[in-house]
C-alpha cells in the first residue's frame, strides 16, 4: 500500500484558494459610483440621519444675510433720517424762537440733504454688495418704496400752518420731484445691477463706473449753473436747478420777499418737473433694455436643514 503512487501537490498550494478563483465582475459597479457622486443634499441628510452621523449645524448658506431684504436698508435709512430730524429740531430751538423764518430754511436743508443722500447712498449701498440672483429691476423696484416713503413722511406734514406752512401746490411739486429723481436713480441702479449679475470676473470696475455715472447725473446741473452768469437777486430761480437733487428743493421753495408773496410753483417749474418725469421714463426704458440682453437668473439653492 505504501508503494502506491501519490498525486503530485499543486505548485501553488501555498496560495489561498480564493486567489485562484476568478471574481465575478459586477456589472453595476461602474454605474454606481457616478450615482453616488450626484447624491442630492436631501438624500445625503437622510443617509446621515440614519447612520447617526448627523451634524448639529445646517449647511452654510451664503445668501442668508440677503433674505431679509429690504429690511436692513429700511432700518439704516429711517435711522439716518431720524438723526437728521433730531439735529434739525435741536438747531432751530437753540435761539429760543421757533418761527417760520427759522424753521423753513432748516426743513428745506433737511429735505435737500435727505434727497441727496438717497440718490447717492442708496446706489452706493447696493453696489457695495454682491449682486443677488434676481433681476436688477426687481431689486430697484423693491427698494424704491423703502427710500421714498420716509422722505414723503417728512415732507407732507410741512403743509401744516404751525410747521413750514407750504402750500398744497408746493408740497405736491416737491413730492413729484423727489419721486422723479428716485426713479431716475433707480433705473440707473437697476441697469448696473443687471450688468454686474450677468458678467463674470472682477466687478470692481463696473461698480466704480456705475457710481461715477450717478455722481455725474447729480452734479451736472450745479456745475453748469456755476459757469452761467449770475442772476439778479430779485429774479426767479433758474429752471436748470431742478435738474439736480442738490438744488431742486431750493428752486421750488425759494422765498420771494420782494414780491410780497410766499413760495409758489411757476408754470415753467411744472414743465421742468414733467421733464424729470420723462427722464425717469427714459432711465427705466434703458434698464428694461439692458435686462433683456441678459438671461434670467437661476434661483439660488436654499439648503434645507436636515430634520432631527
């Protein structure tokens, strides 16, 4: 029995049997990896909650600070106007005499400074922020009531006899002038925001160009008036002064003591205010044309915090 021949041992006997057995190739392995890479945020949150690896904080949202708009602008703007009103009342009561001769110039300065700040600080505030993923026209129309209503709230009470005592025509003319100028600036701002949103790259040059355009529109009429010959002291104010928010309020409510009458709105001033209205229409036509040149923005992805 011991002389019987034995089967020769395999040469690779030391290797595990699993190494010699061929592995079946999974047909779905090459297709599962791309699917795993494109798992949505909701599915990832569900998987994390089921495996116990749920994080305590939600994903970072880079637009979280902009979802409250325009409430931050309303807060800053009303605070600025409130401080200006307090300074106005404090300056007029230092002499102990609060008459219209003292109050009218002070409130005229307040409305002038408020309108000028609205035309400069409003676009400066928006252009210093990253552009939102919405149309620039929508941003400007959303901000317009926030800027306009507080200014009108300061203006309308001046019709009362114990305040400035301005006539109804003066109050209406000033309100229309303020609205026209804010619409002009809003159109420029809407077009600028639309360009900044659609174009890639560094937006610094576009922001500077937009602000220079706003400043040029505001300062053009005062610069031209400085180059024109001076007018007689008893003459009516130049209609050119209505072409700037810096000088338009004084052009409407300038007292005329030589005539024996208070401030009044002339027919030429109504025509100039209508011209500002046409300028506002032209500004928004340009904003709409610029908006149509670029595709509509895609809505931002709002990360949903996973449920516990």
